[in-house]
């Protein structure tokens, strides 16, 4: 029984002491598939603030609100144009 334990101990010791070689990492070169040009983005749109001294339905605040809605629509159209530009390049 002692011989079996000695033999197993030696086998375990030698198997643990064995040097394991780690292979070099493989580097893959990836080719560029698509090149995109930068599309023009929307400009900076400044939205005017309401006059807190006047009520919401005052002529001044109504004008500010309508101007802001028009500017918001222009910004949305510019954003959609930018998206269409990038989508056209992807096709």
C-alpha cells in the first residue's frame, strides 16, 4: 500500500511540476470595410425663454412659443438630413 501511495504522490508531483507552454496570441488584421465621410450636423438653435412677468397667453409669450416650435421643426429636419446622409453612405 505504501508503494502505491508513493507512486501516486510521485506522479502527482511530476505532473504538477511540468512546464506548460502558453502559445503566442494570434493577431488578426482586419481590413477596413467602409469609410464614412463626416456629414454636416444641425446647427445650434437657441430657443427663447418665456417672459415670467407675463401670462402664458400674452402676445409676447405666444410669439416666443411659436418661434420655438418653428426652430424645433428646423432642428428636426436638420437631424433627419444628417441621418439620411449617413444612411446613403451605408448603402
